[in-house]
DNA sequence: CCACGGATGAAACTTACTTTCACCAGGCGT
DNA sequence: ACGCCTGGTGAAAGTAAGTTTCATCCGTGG
């Protein structure tokens, strides 16, 4: 009988499988049969019931239990769980993800999905990593104390601008979004010290947005730019620059990754502002949530 | 009736945890208590016995079993094993990241940013993982061959709907987005066989969107739902159901993670459709890009 | 107010797991 | 060679875990 079982069992380093095959020779014949089954296909073993496994190993349940104890487990259920975990962990490698930026012409949908998700998630993560908390802090402060917040964005960035406006509005801040240049310019002309103007442009070259931001600045408002390119023209008219980190390659997947990155930044600012005044923000949010409640039908329910 | 409903239950790719949190709202109160325990700490749950878990969730074993069945498992042992496997796979969080859904009151901006980005990125990844390529394929096919595509979405989901509309429009598909119920209903009434209607609702309970989708369906259009909850009412009026996997916790970070997830799905569909006819799509995209060129100022340049 | 249907837990029941124990085979001292 | 000991083993008993059934409760709508 393996006397060392107890000892090494408590340690049981690296993988459980490795551990088992290590002390395989020290096991009794019947236990070895069990061990071999387990080692050769941990996942399958995890799925079996003790009786099942015993039968497969041409032995009795009692021996399986003994085997469990021999390898340092409390009992069969524990072994089962450890086995499942082990098996799951070693399935990873065969994940041939399509990491390359572009999508090959012959790609099937599954590949497309994987690629897009990868890039999108990446854009979000990398954006967060390079965001300067200090700058964010200042922007949050400016917005928190602003008399009024104007948000500009054209085309795709317009959605983000609009989203930001809605968010701020929902927590009781006075925010506006202008889809067209003329009303935006008009509004910017009315800004003053203590107000904030936010300009969103992925490329940083959208003349409409730049123009409006410039106008706002000359009126004394704090200007904030959100763009992917830290040296683009829009940064020249902004007091604070926040950048996204989407590395769009082709037109193709196009705006989405950058959109997500922009939304993430907007969300950070929003939460930052909301966090400054929890109770007030919470109250406002609850009120707005309640307002749309009547437009919801009976919640999720069991299907037959 | 949503064909994919049953499938998605048995399909249940991606993460089991994600899957569970998706149908959390469709569970009964007692089952929800169990679900929350499981989701919040899968590894711990895997270690518990059914009686243990039941006690912790302040309910009976019977309810735990019911919960197992509700999420598509045969019984408790299977759940346990899957849970263990799942937990093992997500060895991810190496740093003391604030992975828990919520942001602590005292958090500073850097923490907030990290948390948001983490959750956002996660939502995107997990959404992609659980997306059923087969369903996507069918939706892409329907859209590719559609005479006309109507897209509905209210509030936050409206942005996504609008984004989708714009994307499809840019590659030459005839797509419409309606911000209000009445025009949407009017339009839906004019749909017919060969047309496609897409309804977007995070909760899946937005009555306006459901109503419009239903209308579209009775007119013979193919209906597609995009929601976070596979058993929500909207799925009952959809021929195809696509789900996102954002596990929003509190109001707080609120809509953003789900928004990103929705956009990702939309992007996948878009690319899928575009891929069906590369040259035509490329040409359309180039034309539209050129159109806005005059609104850009001299590209990125060195700062003084 | 009652009928209805879903949600729920107590208890009965089944299955899985664990322990006990008797048996067997081989080693070994006499 | 004979008993006697020892570790390995499975049958069976015992215990705990998981599953089903069913009566009850509670909110909903007629």
C-alpha cells in the first residue's frame, strides 16, 4: 500500500492529473485501473457516477472510494469536481482565435463574430488603459459644476454625443446635444464661463465639430475633445483631450470599435459625475426609470 | 414563436454563468436567489451539496432542482460539474480588479474606469461567445434578401437601431428606423413577405417595440429580436432571437454594457451582410466616405 | 368572493455515495 | 506443511444526497 499517498496528497501541486499519474504505480491493481480511466479522460470521468466508473474499471464502488482517498480527496464528489475543473482548464489551447485585424474574404460567420468581438473588446480595454484618470477627473469636475453642458458630434459620433446627453440628463444635469451645425453654433455662442462644451470626433478632423468647439471656447466655456487621434486638429481647440484607442484598420468593421471605445469613455465620465452625488443621481435615475415603466409589459416569465 | 428559444437553451455555448444571468429575470423569486448565489461565486457553489445550497438560498432542495432544470441541466450533479469547469476556466482576474458588478462608494476614478472597462469588454466578449452563428447566418440571409428592413428600438436601444439602420443604408440596403411608435406601426403595416423587421429591446419587455414587431409579423415579414433575455416577451413575436450577454447589475453603469453588446451584434450582422457582396458593399462605402470628405479639415498634423 | 394557476416546501422516494465486514490470496515463521 | 497474519477486494448494509410528488399557499382575474 502506498504510504506516501497521504503526504504528497495534501500538497498535490500542478495538475491533479499529473499528480494522479505520479502516484499511479503506488496504487493497488484495482485502483490503478480506476486511475488509468481517470487520467486518460478526466472530463468523461467527471461525468460518470461512481457506480458507472466502478463498472468501467471492473471493480467495486468501494475501490473507487479508496482511490479517491489515495489521491487525497475526501470522496468521490470532490474528485469529480476537481476533475471537471482540471479538464476545463486544459481545453483552452485549441482556441485558434482569429486575432489578426482583418477578416479574410472566405471567412464564415463564426470567424467574423470572433474577430469583431475580439477587436471590439480590445478597443474598450486599451482605451481604458490609456485614459488619463487625472484628465478625466478634471473633466468630471468641470461637468459636475457646469451650468450647462453642450455636446457636439457629427455622423457616427453623433450617436455617442446623443447618448452622453441622455445620460447626463437622466441624472439631472442640464445637457444638450445638437445634431446640426447651425443650432450648435447658436448654442455655443450662448455659453459662458462655467459651462462645458464637449466635442466628439473619431478622426478629430470633423470641421463642424471643431468650429463649434472653437466658438464655445472663445465664449469662455471649458472645452473637451474626445477623439482617437491625440494630434488631430480638434485637440487644438480643446482644454482637455480624451482619447480612444481603437485601431481601425479598414473601413470595414469601420466605426463600431471606435464607437464602443467612445461610449466607454462617456460611460466613465458619466459614472464619475454620478458618483459625485450619489443620492441625487440615484433619485433622478429612479424617477426616470419609473417613467418608462408603464411601457414595459409583464416581465420575463417562464415559458411553457 | 421563437424557434431559437428552445435551441438557445440547449445550445447554451459561451459561458454557463452568462447563460444563467441571462435568464435570471425569467426565474421565480426563489430560483433567483439560487441563481444569484451561483452566479456570484460559481466555484463555491460547485463545492456545496444541494442541501447546503438550498439552505444558503433560503429555500428547499426542490427549488434548487427546479433551478437546474430551468437553466437546462439534467440535475444538480450536472450543474455542479459544469460550474466547476466554468469556474476553472475563468482563472482570469489576476489583479484585484473590482470585478463585482458594482462600484464601491469610495472608489476613485481610476478604479471606476477599470471596472467599467472590464465589464464593458466582458459584455462584448461574452456576447460573441454565446451568439449562435447559425441563427446569425439566417438573419444575415434574411436581411441580404430583404426588400426592405425596418428597425425598431426605443430609448437607449433606439441608438442602436439607428446605428444599424445607418450601417445598412451605407451598404445600399433599404433600411428604416423609426423613433416613435406611430410611424413605426404605420410602416410595419406595409411590410410583407420578403421583408425583415428587427426589434431591439434590452429588457425584451418594451411594449412599443413588441407591438410593432407583432404587427410586422402578421404582415408576413421575418421578425428578428435582439435582447438580453432569452425568455422575455419580445421573443414570442420573433422568428429569430439574438441575445446579448450583458449582466447589468444596478442601474448604475446601466445601459452602457448592454449597448456595447448590442452594437457588437449589430456589427456582426452588418459585416455578415456586407461580406455577402463584397464589391458592391465596398463601392457603396467608398461613395459615402467620399461624401463627407469635404467636412474634414487637413488631416492629423504635428502640433506646434 | 371564488376559482385558478403558479410558486413553494415537506415528505416520500430513489439513487448515489460511504462504511462495514467477511473473505480470499499470498507471505512467513514455525 | 500448517496455521496465522496482512493487505486487497467486493457484497451488503448504512447513510447521505438528489429527485419526485403532492398539499398548501398566495396573488390574479373573473
